[in-house]
C-alpha cells in the first residue's frame, strides 16, 4: 500500500522548474561580447529612456546615437590614450575598439527632441514618445 498518491504530472513540474533554472543561469556561463555594450531601456509617461554602459569615452566624437524606425542605434569606438608596451602588460580585460548596439524600442518615439548625456561612463538617451496618430473612420460608399 502506497502512502503517497501517484501524481505523474509532478515529475513534469520538477523538470520544467529545472529547465527554467538552467536557461536563467545560461547567460552567466558564457563571457559577454564586450563589443556590444550593456543597455537598460525603460519608459515613463512621456518618454523612453536608454542607459548604456560605455566606460572610457574621451570625446563627443567617440560615440554616435541614432533613432530611426523605432530602433535605437549606438555605435562608436573606445581607445586608450596611454598605450602600454606589450611586454609590460600583465592583464588586459578592458575593451578597446569599435562597438555597436541596436535595440528595438517598446513604443513609438519622436526622433525630434531626443537628448543624450554622458556621465560617469553611462550614456543616457531620452526619447519623447510620439503622439498617437489620429484615427479617422473611413465611410464606405455602397453602390
């Protein structure tokens, strides 16, 4: 006589939970491609805001920000002014070179009125939401 009732679906629930845990931890198992900077995108009542980690920018010309067809594109290059001879280098982990990142935006934005600021290695792009298009009912002529 069994003391625990037989529940075959319980095993599927445990399996699903294990798979969820595996895929949640999966990005941490692989090193991040440093040429694609990390970015957070959120929206407020009036705008969409993107915060992008870009440590090491020296000049305004080092980065380019474009908003087109509801896609935010950030590209540029990071260089180190003080070069160290290869035989003096013990560890090299910081990214140098060209980078690019494109992100689809969660809602329509207006390209006019976008602003960008850079402080403490974070590029922040503020994009005003586009006004909703006026809907108009079209009358149908029956003949």
